[in-house]
């Protein structure tokens, strides 16, 4: 699940820094120059995992120590949030662009009805 994305056509691997530069929903491969769709739907997964872990860690720290300061809890929370932000590029996926009705191959198009020529 957590791996760097690859081009769906030529399987070229995108580096961690290249994924951060992709802004749009469609991108062109640097290797084969084919367009593909960028899917970012999995971005919520690291955030949800980190939130659940932080709740568990904070509850554990509050129940085990009576003299616990707020500073260690804030430090652990800040480090955890930073690490979850580093996981975002591993959740991006590249998908081939699905052909729409307007993108029909020329050979598969139906022939247009041409008027018949009449001979005189």
C-alpha cells in the first residue's frame, strides 16, 4: 500500500521529490510522454492512522504518570504529525486515463450516412 507511484504505461518510478512537484489531476510521464491521472484518495489513511495512535499514546501517558507535563505530549504529537506528512507521497497512485465517449478510435467510428449520388 505504501510505495512510490509508477507510470501505468512504462512503469517508470517517480522519486519522492518529483511527486511533490505534481500539482494537477493529470500528468505526463517523463519517460514515455503519455498522460495519466493522479489519484490522491489514499491521503486520509496516514492521517487517520496517526490520529488513532496519538489518541492511544496520549491516553496512556496521562494514565501512567501523575506528574506529566504537557510538553512531552506536545513533542510526541508534533513528531508524529511531521512523520505522517512525510508519508503523503507514498499514498499517491497513477492511473491510466479512461477513454471517454468523445475519444473513440477512428476505425471504430460508425460511418456517417452520406447522401446517395443519383445518375442522370
